[in-house]
């Protein structure tokens, strides 16, 4: 076997440029055409483009043959079977898992169907790449593990048919077959020209196999990225156990050297002097030592270079929040743009990268974002997902308007009238619309209220016909009706499939249509979940971006260099991300079977960090808190801070202080940028004083309590004429429950027969409740709950109804009286007025919650007391002036009870005089409508709190009266 040729480039090196420069140095002295016979394997298309660009930037000459390590099929003779499309394989697994769950429903919930299929696809890819047969998993001894792993092992039997000799290969299997054939060809006829694998760590089994084969060729070479030349032999020797060393950034290189029978001394520099800062690389290398040997910090730390100088190019940003972190990073990138420096933000945190992109937009800087936009978040992606969620559910106004208000709905010439009709439809839905809609409801609304929208409503009703059907359908039928409805709602679908996002969405849809025959029966909800997975993925659009400002993921950062590198989101759980849960095998089982360990991804992330931290100028950035809790710094950043801060003899504390000071400067600039040009004082507690002529001339009984507790709400409602919008989604809320209860009890009292037993009254009450709730509460669960509450309170109510001995004479009848000497009228409608045997009245109000206490009635909740005064003054025309004997609040909630107050002339007189004083006070120009004057609870939300800017002031603040026109 020929001697292996292993080379490395240190962390921080501009890998493509150094790779090309080193290749030219090695090919110097050979004929120019010799370069064209060089085969160069790289790991990504982005790397291939970067290498080609670096080659073209030099003197004229031939380019090497650049190949991707995962595209080897073109280098072997024809005959490889075609790969099964990934979607087809996923659908096949969905069918198998679905059948298995039907036979053994206790294995997993059906809601996990698609997650299980996805995880199985990933496991099969891994097994193919690592050359692990199903028998390796089936043969594991799981007797020492929990019963869960035994069941998982049995479950994995469903993948065996995909590994047989007659099974169609997927893309990963076909790639491994191509690699094995290529290696066989090389064994028969080894290429005599240079063959190089560059930029790969060998973390995947097929690539690892290829690298070993290339190393054995006569002129084969491996160029390792981010190779740590500062690690001593003892450290390399201590990384033998994958269970303890897999998360180290250099572990994959150790694995490759072991496979080749070589030691670290066999790795030579590809091109000397490529480390931008060798001293800093030594510091980073020591901080990343494997956990078992971190005691070497003390021994080797004393030999590190002067730390203030070594870390002079490093800035540490520790922001208080993700927003502050994004603001500081955006300012750094802006400065780089102004000075012409190439700058890159490297982060796996897509939320952070989007925050930074938005912050840069204020200066018109559009960064070159390698990730692009998630397809599911583009306009076509969102629209298609919304439409998919319409099927199999009762149509609500909210779900319908979500689709109809989308910019792609009725795009084109019909968009103008469509938007006008939507506005009218929404207004109706909020005020009077049903909880659940049908096409007939839309047509009836249009014909009765908006005849000009009748054709639009009929077309909409036709398109939506049958969406509520919950029957299982074959996948092809789901796809067909999904596309049919989406294109109908998009006005023909032309705009839906336009531009890059529309074209990509159409490609995904077309792939689903082509493979739908493999799918089995799907419920509408299952289909929507499946479509969400299919439409997921990143989309890059052709945009004019800034030439020097980039946002990279960690993968892209491996192959490119920049003058300024910002490592953002350095918090544990983000960088590195937590390994995803594995339902199939634990760490020990994976190691025994030859599969990858969960720490592999952590090790790759560590390698990305080490490479990026070696750049010429580096910013290490994190936020101390997120929206929920304090964040834990990334383990690598934590190690670096502890190492540097713990070496006072090398100037470590001073270096760390300087790093933080540089970061604090950027945070201060970002904070200054966020600070308004002038301090905006907090709004005072308002007490507007409108002209007396526009103040309300009449209020209902219930509004008097509002006037006492929150006068500002009266001002906003009756002076400004602002009404809170009714919710678009009708819900089973307390207000609806109260309305239904009042209707039930009103019917019960009105339909009372001449003679009725207690049992008959109870049966009639429950029958009325069932009938009313069937219409008022179209939610089965809420209906059942409310009916149970009424049943629980029925005996209490019937006992109350029989005890007071009155006869209902007014149900929901409005009374009204003018206040003497004041331009003001009081009106209202008690729930029930009964006449007692002595001719006096009994006023009753029903509550679904707790009734007000007597103290609350006297001070604030004066509804029934005022109603009694209203009745005694002839406010109810059908009754005339009549003495009131008592008032009763009847609480029919979880703790039914009655709060009764005996009425006397003195009591009603006092209440009536108090009303006169209250109304007279608000008839004075100097009296303002104070916000939240006497709320029952400080946390009670008001409808107009946002208008009064509550929160900028507190209820203990003095009100600031102000005249308003």
C-alpha cells in the first residue's frame, strides 16, 4: 500500500483560496494540462463554486475536475439502479407504520405517524451510509435495557424489506453503491493522476470510505479543514473512546488516522502560514481539550502566548436580550459595509439571523443569506397550508378570512371587489355571524345585505362545497381537491405559481401528485400534517444582495473566509443544539450497532466553532436572557472564558476585560440607536373633559356601574363613539353562557303551566336548556359542560322560584325615566320582575358567576337598586309606579346562592339621590372622566385601557383633567 498523504489547513484559513494555492504549488513544473487531469472531490456545491472562483482569480490556466463527494454515479460505468424518490419512500413508510399502529395501537399514538416516518427515513439513510444492516440492530442484546428499547427493536423490523437484494435503493444507498464500485475500479486500475478529497471531515460513512480509498491511491491526497496542529500526541492518543470524545472537534480526524494506521505526525501543512492568528489558535485549542484532560489547562496554560495580544482580535458581546444582540451585530456589519470589509454572521439561530437582517434593512443593506427563506413561510407556502387546514373541519369565520385576506386570494383583476366584499363579510361575521359557516350562509348574507356580492358569494360557496367532509380519502384525491380549491381561491392560480416561491411550491406539489399513488388512505388532518412536511424547506431567491455582507449557517462557514466573523447565538441549546431524541436506540446500542452517536453533531458544531474562531477578527456573541429565562453560555464559550480568566500570569483577566469592553461599546451604540431622539414622557392618568353638550344624555342601568368604576370607558363609548370589535371567532365565553342562561330562564318563566310539580318543572327546565343550548352553543364539549352546570344548579333555582311566591309580570322589558332637573334619562331591563301577593314587586337578576355583595351593591353595582327606584317612579309603563319589596341576585355558578336585599323608601331614595349627584357632577364642565377610577380588581382588563395608555400610569397616580374638543 502506498504511503497515505494527509494534509491539513489550520482553523481560520480561507480554505478555498489556500486549497487552490497549495494545489498550484504542487503542480508547479508540470505541463499546464496536468492540472486538468487532477480530480478534486469537495463536500458541497458551495465549496465547488468557491474553489472554481479562486482558480479563476489566479493566472490563466486549466481548472481541475471538481466533483462532489455525494455525486459519484457519473464516475462509474452505467448500470446503477435509479434511486427511489425520497417522497415515495416516506409514503411507503407511512403506510407500513399506519398498518402497524392499527394492529398494535399501544405502540405509539397515531399523531406520531409522520414523525416516526421521518425518523425512520433518517435512520435508514444513516444505516445505508454507515453500512449497517438491519440484522445488526435485530441482533443487539437489549435484555439489560428498558422494555422500551425492546419494543423499538421489534418495531424496526418494518425496514428490513427495504434492505433486501431486490429492494430499490434510495439516494443514500445508491451513493454507497457508486462509491463501492468506484473503489473497485480504482483497485483494478489505480488512477495515476492526482486525486484529492478536500474540505471533508469524514463524518459520513460513505465519504469516510471514499477518503480511505483515495489515501491509498498512488497520488491520492486528503486535505483536512480546520486541523488543529497545536494538539500534542498525548491528547490525540486520549481520544480513543467515541463515548467520551465524539463531541471533540478533532475526533473525526482521529478516527480517519486510526483507520489509515497513522498518527498525527503524518499530517503535514498543505500550505504554511495560513493561520490568520496562530497564537489565538493555541488558546482556542487548549480551551477545547476533551473533558478528561482539562487539567492540562494548568500545565500548558503557563506556556500560552501573552493573552491580551493573542485575544486582541476577539470581541465578546454579552447582550441583555436577543434584540440587543441583533442590534449590536447589525451595527458591526454596517461598519464593515462602509469600510468595504467582507463580514459574515455565522449562527445556527435562524431567529437571530432574521432579526439582524431586519435591523440591516433600515440602512438598505440586504445581506447574502445562505439559508434564504423557509418555503412554508413564503406567500404561496402559507396560502397552501391555510387551504389544506380548511378540509375536514367545520368552517369558521376566522379560518375562512385567514385564506380570503391572503394577498394571493383572488389575485388579479378581481382583487379590488374581492377586498371590498371581504370587509363587509367580516363586519357581518363579527356582529351576527354564526360560529360555523356554510356556503348557504354566505349566499343568504349576500342576497339579503349585499346583492352586489351575490355572484362572489356563490362562487365562494361552490369552491368550498364539501370542505367539512371528514371521510378518509386516498392521497391522490386529497391532492386533487387541495389543488382545485387553492387555485379557485387564488382566482385561477396564475399568481399562486409565479416567481421563485410559486415555482418551488408547484414543483413540490407536482412531486406529490406524481407519487400520490403510493399513498394509502388519509384523513384530512393527516393529509394537512403530511403537506406541512412536504412544503417545509429553505428557498433562495435571486436577489441583489450586498457584495460583502453575508449570513451563513455553520455548514457554509466551513468553506469560506471573511475579514470579520461574528459567531452569534453562542448559548447552549442553540450552539451547540441539543441532540434530538432518538426513539430507536440509545447511545450504547448505537455504538454496538456501528451507528453514529448523538454527540457526533455536537462534535461537528464544535469543529465549525473552532474554524470560525480562528478568523482574523472574531466576535463571540450571546444574549444573557431570552423571552423566558436566563440563558446558559455555550460550553465552548464557557471554557474559553474560564481558561483565559484563570491565567493571571499570562494576562488572562486583562484580556477578558478588554474583550468584554469591546463588546460593551457595540452594545452601548446599539442602545443609543434604539433610544428616541427626545425622551417621551409617560402618559399621565387621563381625565378628559369634553363639552357638556356632547356628554351622554342617557345611560342604562348596567352603565351606571361603569360610570362609577371607569368613567373613561363611558367617555370612549358615548363621546368618542368607539365600540370594541366583536371577536371574529365566537367562543364559549362567559358572556355567551350568560346570554344563553338568561334565555333559558326567560322561557322557563314565560311558558310556566297552570299547575306543575317540582319534578315536572325540573324536567321542563332541562328540556328548555337542552333546546336553547343546541342553538346557542354549537360546541359539543361546551354544551355538555354548561348543561351539567345547569343541572347542578337546577334544584337551587327551582327552590328559589317556588319560595318567593311571585308571578312574573315583566321579562326583559325596558323601563325608562327622566331625572328631574337634569337633561338625563335612566333606562334598563331587569332580567325578571315578579309581582308578589301583596301587590309589591320583586326584581331578579341572574348571574352565572358570583353575585355582588350588599356592600358592593351600595357602592358600585347599583343595577337592581336603581331598577327598584326606576320601578317605584313609574319607569315601567305597563306596571306604573309600584312599590318594590325586594331585589335578588341569583348566582347560578359553581356555588349557587341568592343575595337578597329588602327595599325601603329610604334605601331607594338614597340611591336615587346618589344617582342625581353622580349625573349632576358629570354635567359640570370641570368634571373629567377619570380612567379606572375605582376598579373592583387592579388586574381587571378594561376595553379602553390601551386608549388610556394604562401601564404608563398606575391607579395610584393622580388624574390629569384636560379639556378636549
